[in-house]
């Protein structure tokens, strides 16, 4: 069977609403942060469907025994925000996955070459087998930072099939790079935009997600 990158754009009305708020250039920073939190929450909710490991059990209700399904606590779940903009989605993701561990990785982009360089890496030397990893990366533009983050994860034993990238806006160049390198990866995004400008920014996009989140 041929593997191919799976990209989902959930048609949830709340995702569409908060994306519209985030796109609006007149949205002030506090409201933009709220929009990012909500997008992180609802996109994570969609991303973990049929992804979280579960286990069957029997519990006693006040009236009778009942078969139930729990999230399996034996399989580790990890959130990896790509700094700095990935922090904007973290609160929403954590509210959906409160038992997940969080590991930070930071990249800065050279504005001339558009290539990323890593300035912070708090990933463990080795991840547990079968770990589920959710990457928060608001803008999948050139694909440089997401590709670099995936390389670090794979080098530490993560199976790309168990990785979900949560993004607000994605562009074809990033999706094409990820598809070639990691065809069994899955991306959840609020929108796929038409392309990039000559500075590597997504058009129409929503501007610099980090600057707008932190008011810088």
C-alpha cells in the first residue's frame, strides 16, 4: 500500500470562527491569544480522535456493572510546542490532554536563507515505544521548522505514524516536504492557504503568529 501524508481540515464551526478572528489584522493581541488557545483546543480534539490508545474495563455504576472505555494510561502522550509560536496553542492542547507531558524545542529562522536553526532542545534522549506525539506549530509555511522537529523526534525513536501536527494555517510547500519525508504523518490544520510570499510568509495567512500572540 502506498503511504501518503494525511491532511485534515476539520469543518467545525468553532474552528472556522476562531480562525476568522485570528486572520483579522484588527484583532488585538489579547483576543488573538484567546483565538489561538481555542484553535489549539478544538484542533487537538479533532486530532486525537482514533489516535489515543484506549482500554476496556468494567465499572460499577450506582445501579449495575457497566462496560466502559478509558484512555490507556500505560501509553505515554507528549505535546511538543515548537517555540515560540507553538506556545500559543499549548494551553488549548493541554486542556484537551491534561495528562500529557510537554517537551519544548525552539527554532529561529534566518530571514535571508529561510532556514531554521535550533536554539533550545528539551527533548529526552529516547522516547518510550509507541509514544504518541502532538506537535503544535501554528504556521506550516516553508516546512523548515516542522521538518527539523520531526528529524529530532525520529532520531529519538518516535514513529511518524504516531505523530500529529496541529497547525492553524498550512501552505503547499511545507505539506509537500513533509509528505516526501514522512508519508505516514498526519496533519490537522484550520486552513490550507494558496502559497508563500517572497519572505516565506503564508498568504493570505494571519501574519506572524508569535509576534501577534505575544504583542511584540
